[in-house]
C-alpha cells in the first residue's frame, strides 16, 4: 500500500449499486427478468436513473498499491484492516470530495496555428458557416497543420495537456482530421502516440480523415465543386489501411452533416474502418438533421457526437445499438448554437457522456468542470448525471469502462481530490479550479 486517502468527506465511487438497472443494453423500466451477469453488460455506459447514482461513501477511504486501487470503503471499516508501512503516504480528505479523474472523450488536441482572428469576426456577427465558406474554419487549420513540424505540434499539444491535467483530466481522446492527406494524418496520429510517454495524461487516438474535403479535391470543373468519390476512396483504400497497419488509432470518426460527409459516405468509411479493426464513432447531426444518428445505429457506433438535431428514429436506432451520445455543450456556447436534446436522450435510455470538443475553432475549452457546469445550465442534466457523463460514461465512450471512470477495487488509480464539501459545488461554482490533487496510475501528479 503506498497511498491511502482517508476520512474522505464524499467519496464518489461511481460503482454500480448491485441491483441498479440502467447499465448497458436493456430497459430502464424495471425488468422482470434477472439481469445478465454484470460483466456481460459492463462498459456500455450507464443510462436512465442509474446516471444519478454516484455510489457515494461518506467518511470514505481509498487505498492504492502501484497503479491500482486495492480497497474502497468506509474509513472506520477498512482502516483497521490495512497495513500502514513506513513508505505509505496517508492523506486526510475531510470536508473534501474524492472522485474519478475526468475523461475528456472527444477532443481535436493536435493542430497547427490558432484562429483568434475568426473569434473576433464571430464576435462582430459573422457566423461560423460564413467563415468556413470563405476558406476559414477547419480548412485554415488544415493549412497550418500540414505546415507544422512534429516538434511544434507536440510542443503545443503538451501545453494544452498540462492545463487539462490541472483541471483534473486524466485521460483524453484525440482525433486527427487536420491533415486530410495521408502523410499529415499520420503525422498527427504519431504525435498523439508520442504524447503518451511525455506527460501523465493517457492519450487515446481516433483517425478522422473524414473531417472535411481537402483543397486538392475541390475544383470548379467538377460537378458540385468537390471530387467526393475520389477523397472517400483515398480514405478507404489508403489512409485506413495505413493507420490500421501501424496501429496508430483505435477509433475512426466521420463528420456526417450538412456540407460535409453524407450518410452513405459515412457508412462506407465506417464499415471499411470496422473491417480494419477500428471502432466507429461519428460526428452526427450537429448542423442539421441529415440522418447521421441513424448511421450511428446502423454501424453500431461506439459513440455519436454533438447530436443537436437527431431524428426520433435515429435516437431509437442508437439506443438499440448501445451507442453512447457524447454531448459537447462548450461548442454550442462558443458558436452560439442550440443545445442537444439531452433530457430526451436520458428519458429514452441512451447513455450520455460529456467532453470539451477542444479544437482551435468552435471550442477552445480545456476544462471539464466548466463543461459539467454548462451541462447543468444548458443541457438540463443534474449535477450527478453530469458527473457520471464526464467520468464513467466518458470512459465507456472510448471503450475503457472496465479500467477507468470509477473508483473500484482492481481499477486503475486515476482520481482527484477536490477542495469542496460536496459534488454539487462542481457545476455550482463553475469556472473556479477546485482540483487540489490529481492521482494518475497511482502517482500524485498534481498537488
Ligand atoms: Zn469534434
């Protein structure tokens, strides 16, 4: 035992209560049949009333050995059973909250340049779509990312990760998609991989060559102005095989929306990716209702992102497939758009996760507690639901629900000590950093 945190005011374990309904595929309403073994359904995200159960233990204790949690319970019950060795570090967390580290399950972390000029234009009334139509938006970051060296991309991403860690993020998903040509997509993914050894946050890679159509596939001489088929072919026949062969990503994502990739193109790309062992994700129905939530259900996507305008049929298919809805209220705030119908999703029994969507254009937020605040203010989540969405469900959205996202015996010791008397302070006093200590893989990395 090298670290014991004891007398914790509120320990949020996020462990499922033994008879809780609302994990994985199944019904939210009481189920007359006995649940299948919990292992069989674990890791698919919690939904319905189960999202409100934070598994709180008062006067709690967590014991850590190496990188694992070895004991979780009440201090009075566990303390007498534990061996306190000379090297054991003991932390008292009276009047404080201990909880799982935040999992930021949707970011575009590695990119060149910055877009404060566009921010200023938007502040004076120009819309995001108007800027994109003039060659700004994603395409301007593509130019800067192609030009940037690996060193520069790495240096800038490291600064972002340092700040994220201070706000309590212990795992981050990071997408490519600012290369839009094979070598630059691979460059971004290789930087992702490198970042893992250089700082404490675990970086999980997603290939997103289908983020936009690159300049070289656009021409006035082509019908519609874009050689769509040609670029989709490049993704399917060259990028995906190369990325899979070099094991540079676990997931493949497609921006399926108005003005970007169609549902048919998304299905082709995501099915190809699945055949190469990459799990599907999809940016779905953010700008308009185009049938992207339906695609998520059809390809059994691990997660569907944004979802401002999903159809009823699309949500029903997502529920059936066990797809997690990753909601990104920071983007709605930044580009002054609507918010996703989160309550409806929770009522339908779809597991909801939260993330920052950090990127240089539509959302620069790097701070998960702030996202939890926004989720309560604009998505209508309760503080407990938002915390579940930012920890356990977010872990499930990157297929790590069995390793992280909750404080349970046998799990990786990724946790936070927050200097607040109860968890409701996180959204209530948003914008202030209450993270006092960050533990990653059993090691104190902040505080
Ligand atoms: Zn995104």
